[in-house]
C-alpha cells in the first residue's frame, strides 16, 4: 500500500514543481497578464485528480486498517471468506481509480477454470458502461489496468493478470491457503463472519391435526431443519415453531364422531390408532348426515367457548396426532421443535382485529371484516360473517406475536409455494400496520415446490391416497437395506454397523433428494434415483466420506496423532491436485455466506458434490500412503496429504450435519 502512496505523492509533487516552473517561465516571458498554456491547464487538472486520488487512498488505508484491527480480535471463531476479502481489496482499488463513480460495480468470484486464475474480477466492462453514462469513454482493458495499478497490498494475492478485453485474473498465495487448511484442523470448521447474531423464528413442518402429515410437510420439515442448522452454525439464535393446524371447524365433526364412537372418552382415553381413518369416517358422516352436521357446528361453537369437556376431547385428538408426528421427527433427527399451533393465537386474534380496526385498516363487506393490503387484490378476511376467525386472522395474530413477543429479528416461514399469495398478504398487512420495517427486518416466505411421483403427477399412492410419511420412511429403510445387501455389506459389517448404515442411507437419501434441488422447483420423488451410488446423491457422498475417513485409520494414524501433526506439519500444496482440493476446501466459508443470503440449500449439496469429485481426483494421483509391493507393509506416510484428507472429511462432516445427514464410519 505504502508503495502506491509514495508513488502518487511523488508524481503529484513532481507535477506541482513542473507547474510552478512553467508558471515562472510564462511570467518571465510575458511579464504581464498570465494566460496559462493548454499544457499547464492539463497538468493542473491532472494534478487535482492525483491529489484527490491520494486523499482517497489514504482514507481507504485508514478504513482497512481499522477493519483489520477489529477483525483480528473476533476472527478466531470465524473462517476467512476469501472472495469477500478479495472484493474489499478490489473495491478499494476501483474506488481509488474512479472516484467520479459513486457506486462503481465490484464483483469477485472464484474461477470455474484455473486457466483464468483462482478468482476473477470481471467488473471492468460494467465500469466502462458506468463511465460512459457520465460521458467518459474508456476501454475495459484500460480500466482493468488502472485497477491493477491501484491495488493495495494483500496477504491473499500472489499476482494478478489481465486477460481478454479486461478480465482480471487473480492468483492467490498458496501459503495463505495452506494456513486455512491447518486452521480447519486446529480450530475446526467455523462459519464465515456474519452481520451479527440474530434471533430467528422459523415456522416449519406445521402439519394439520387429524390429517396425515403428507410429503409437503415432509419438505417443510427437511428444508426447515436444514436452514435451522445452518443458522445455528452461523451463530444465530433459533426458535423453531411448529405451526400446527390444530383449530378450526374440522374439530366439530371429529369431536361429534368421538362422542358417538367412544362415549366414555372423558374417563377412558380412546384407543384410536389410525386418526386418518377416523377423520375420513367423520367426514363421510358430516357430508351425508344433516343431523350430524348440525351437531358438529354446535360443537365448534362450544370449542371456541372453551367448554371444558369439549376442550378435553380436542386435547385428546391433538395428542394422538402429535404422538404420530413426534415419531417422524424422532426418525428424522428433528429436535427442539416447539408445538405452537393455530389454537395458540385464539385469544390474540380479538385484540389483533381491534388494533387493525382502530387504525382504520378494516372494511366491512357483506358482514365480513376484511383488510386490503398493497400486496394484491385479494383482501385478508379477518372476521367471517358468522363472527368466526380464519387462517388469515390467525396468521396476522401470529406475525404480531413473533415480532413483539418472540422479539424476533428475522422470521422465516417454510411453506409450500402454493401459499405465496397468502404469505405476501400477511407480510404486507404487518408492514402496513407498522409492526415492522422491512428495511431492518427479514421476514421471508421460504417457498418450495410440489413433490411429484415418477409419473410427474402429484405424489400419491397407487390407490390415489396421500402417501403416509411413516410408510414412506419404512419403505426407505427397506430399500436401503436391500441396497446394502446387494453390495454384500451385510457380510462385512456387524449387525449394529449395518443398522446404522441402513438408517444413515435411508433417511439421508430422502433428505438429500429433497435438498439437492432448488427448493422453488417441483421435484420428482424416486427411490431408485436417490439410492443410486453414482452422481449427486447422498449414497455417493456418504460412501466417499467413509472412504476418506478410512485413509488415516488404515495408515494407523489416530486422532491424537492427526491433531499433533496438524499443529506442526505445514500443508504442502505443490501438486496441482493438492492445490485444487485445498482451494475447494477454502471456499467453504464463501459458499456458506452465499447460502445465508439466499437460503437455497441445494448450493451446499452442489458444493459437497464438487468437493467429493475434487477429492477423488486428488486421491487418484496423490499417494497418501506408500506400501511395499510384496509385503503390503506401509513404508511411507505423506502426512501433509493425510492432513488434507482429514480437512476434507471435516468440511464434509460439517456440510452433512447442516443437511441433516448422519455419516457412519463404516458402511
Ligand atoms: N398447516 C398449514 C398447512 O398444512 C401450514 C401452516 C404454515 N404456517 C403458517 N404460519 N401459516 O398448509
């Protein structure tokens, strides 16, 4: 940095001296009125510019120094986001080069092909356009050269070169990456720096009582769990809420049917094992029997009036349902999910409607109380003409609760994309009511598409019913065991190991198949595809992981030895494949940073897949352990490479944890 500053100071001083000299000459010559020659005018302008640039550089340096000082104090728990660091360096150079642009474009990304360096800054073309817009014509190549000239020193950059019309290829320093790898081993896989800890409320899973949890709820559960784990890893505080559909008119018919089928329900807990069948039976009666229907309605009123006997019946039904849900969560490894269904907001709905009314947001239309928001044409129905509340009312009360009682500063709703209009309306309602400021608070609908069957139609059983989640998980378990047996793993693994592998593969593949696609899209559920051991699947990754983990074990190096070696052995990155693997590992923080802003988990799957294939390329050509051909005895261990393997395993394990995959050491 000081080199650049000295350079500019020198040039400026030199020019000043030149101008002074010229002025004197002119004065002497003309000995009268001074009219500056065009050359002097030009130099004067140039000089002004240089001085400005110098001032700018000095300010940037001071800023950068302040940041580094602050960073080093809290950097111990975070990993360096290389692309972001480079972006800061380039932003400094770009601002110094074009102070006339208020918002110059700055973008740095990792290179897809190492012919173009390790990272690239391709902002020159965009800057050329920005300059043209203010009447300056400069070629991208000239711009790139200017930027490179003004680059402040950086401990990451080895060198840069300009390619093509103005691409800046950045080559990063191997010793820097080598330290990143050692740090992974010594300090663990840590998150990148984020904008500070936040209290996040995440609405996930949210099935409906008495109805079977379906694949849509499975998606919400899997995606929500993974996002939660990511946010916890990033240091945020999480409140995971299960917004159960546990209130509403369907309870009238359920309770009426309960009273008929189990008249002693108040003293003896009813032995209902299949609540879905029970629901269907009551629905049939409700649709066919007018008398029953009438009774169902009076029971809804009684439930809303909190009649103790009716509340007891309601609680029983909820409990039976909830037990079944809990089993699913247990199998999927979902923990700390707080059940807080629609019923929770019952009493708050009254005051919510009142507040909205007194602030003039509510309109009366055909006996209904509605609220128009700026999100669309469909109004929110807050109170029905019969005085009852709706899904809209409960969500308005709920968002208010999350903002003011939960004191959330980030709220996520993991719900299918089909409810987009509803969600947008709720967010707009809250915003209009002044409950939150979208500039300060993230409230987002984490949308996802529909699960399709292999026939590309909505996922159903052969008889056209919704697939029961428990059955789906059972089938996954069966198919996973078949797969392991097909590979004759049952002959090598102990019974315990086999069961662990079976679980890991079954639940892992179902979760991964869901997460590895962009969640916004619909996805086709196929056991055959997800259990494939080639390609971007959980099976492929889990197998690769066990293989990596076995390298040190077979070389008879235990964890203690690895830790000891990590502290003393520098990671050698001379071989092209070692370098490629290390670079891939060092990109983990920037991948996490990106996912944190977009919450698209498939990016993590893609990264893990790339990491695994990069590892395979490395392992194919770089011997970690050399054995005697005859005796098979280990003759040489390349500790630096063993450490690279361990770092790869550590990053993979962290990625797996975030996705909810549970790797096993042997499978
Ligand atoms: N129970 C709803 C359903 O199954 C999902 C609830 C989502 N959460 C919310 N706050 N609306 O469609």
